[in-house]
C-alpha cells in the first residue's frame, strides 16, 4: 500500500517555506504547472501579499505558491497523481 505525508486539509506550505528561507536550508519541491517538474535550492524571497503569491529562488526562478504540490517530501492533501 502506498502512503504519503500530507498537509492537513486547507493548510499551505507558507510556514515550511518561510522556515527554510530563514534557516537558509535547501528546499526540494514538486511543482504542477501544466505538467509536473522539480525545483530545488535556497529561497531568496517570499512575496505572500501579492495578487499571485510566489517565492523567488536564489537562481532567480519565481514560483507561484499555488503550483507547489510538495515540499521536502510533504504533499498537499489533494495530490492524487502517482
């Protein structure tokens, strides 16, 4: 039987991402933006009060928070892909 660590219903990754940014620890993410892809590295900034909240990675990549499906092995509860 498959099992995954998931966030509680209606929870977000904001606290986890903020903690990683402050601690300057690497974050590994699975993104779903018209297909799955991976992104990892250090977070440079977080913009959570923008119309489209996002994080910016050290390399300049901007990632919309609503595309993040998993962070460091923790998945959103609604994720059902295999």
